[in-house]
C-alpha cells in the first residue's frame, strides 16, 4: 500500500463522492478510481460501495478508514516536525476530553492555547470514555484526559488532579435525603441514574469498585444514559439520583436545581491525568500542549473554579516515552 492511497481513501470517504474528492485533491477522477481499485485488490476486500448518489463505505471500509485517518495524521505530524526548528512549537495536536471533563476545562484550555501557542492548531474532541483508548492507540488522538484505567503496556498515565464524587438529587425530590454527609446505606437506598457500563470508566466503575472494597453490593440502576447533559436533566426531573464529580454539576448545584451530598465512603473520588500512547513519538507541540493541559487543570483546581478538585502532590511533567516496538 502507498501513502497516497490512504490519503485518497480518507478524502473519498469524507467527501462521499469520487468527483468531489478528485477536485479537492487536484487529481483526475480516473486516477483516483484506479488507485482505489488497486487498494481493494491488494486488501482482497471491497472498501467502497459506488452508486449514482456517490460512494459509501462497507464495514471493511469503515475499519480501514479509522486506520487511514491515524496514518495520514502521523505522516503530516512527521512532516511538520522535520520542517520545524528544534525549538519551534508548531503543528497540530488532537486532545480527547471525556464528557465528564470537557465542561470544566475545554474553554479555559482553548483560551490558554491561543495565547501561549498561536502556531499550534488544537483540536478538542469530546468523547465517550470507551472510545478514547482505541483512538489513542490508532494515532487519531495525541493526548487524552482520563483516569488510570487504560492498558498500562500501551498508555502512559501522568496524574494531574484528584476530584471528589458526590451524590446528586433533584431539589424537587418527593423524598429528599437528609442534609449533610450520607451513609452508604442512605446514598444507595434508591436506584441510580448511571452511564452505561461500557462508558462508565470515569465514574460508575470507580464507584462500584469503592463499594465492593467496602463490602457493599454494586449500586442499583434506575436508568442508563450516555450523555452527561441528559443524565443531569434526568436527575433534575426526578428520575433518580446519580453519583458524579462535583465540578460537573457545580452550576446546577449553585442555582439550586440539584442538591449535592458527600458520601461516607473511602475512595469516592477519581484521579485525572494525561494519557498518551507509548508507541508514538512526542513532538514539540504535543509536549507543550500536554504541559499546558496540566497547567490549566491545576490552575482551575487551585483557584477553586473547579469545585471538588485538588492538584496531585507531585508536579506533572509532559509524558514523554520512547517509541517501542509492538
């Protein structure tokens, strides 16, 4: 396979049309069609379905697209690194933020990046937590803010902050909980509104692990919702309580729409930090952006703008690991 075939395939998939991709790439449509035919022949499978309305990816094509995106991104990054001076911070960095972190740091991070590194193009992806490890390993994402639950043989984790969990209930609850800190029995008396297990790495898994360590059964489930915003709305509407980081609901709590309760349970918190693939090189831009993300997170925690968060004791340098063979 040739690099241009990866590039051509991504363009065709994004455009949904051979003719539009040919115009975008400044390549003859016949040449583009020939390259795709050769690629499908080499892979011995059909990647594209052609029709009068354009092209669509087959299931095999969708899988190939994920890898092709990562490969073309890495090549572009390599070119930028080679042409830049050793001290220059320029290029593109893709950062993935889970839904439970994005509301706190996305806007402050974009502002800080624009001020500090105007030559770096920062892409922020808000992701379901279950998707981030795969995207890191495929090279589609440079750094993710996550908890240390990714495979250690593939992902280097640098802790940045600790964040408290609280139980949240609607201010209009027909059966309000007593004010102040709750016992585990009080907190788990009603089924919870939860993210689905497949996407519960940052909250549900950690809470269930804390319950198990203390000798309690897992929380009962009232509903599973994979959108933080819909989940909070469901709690506010009285569908059931939930447990999540305090910072994620600080606006609703301050406005009196949700009520937050501490729970008397050890380990009712999470550690958040920077995750990078150990198999990919670290550019100046990537290293600088990792440092900046850690700086922004710590600054929000230290200033109190990120409620329930505190910086980890040790400084968090940018993760830089040598490329290792798979």
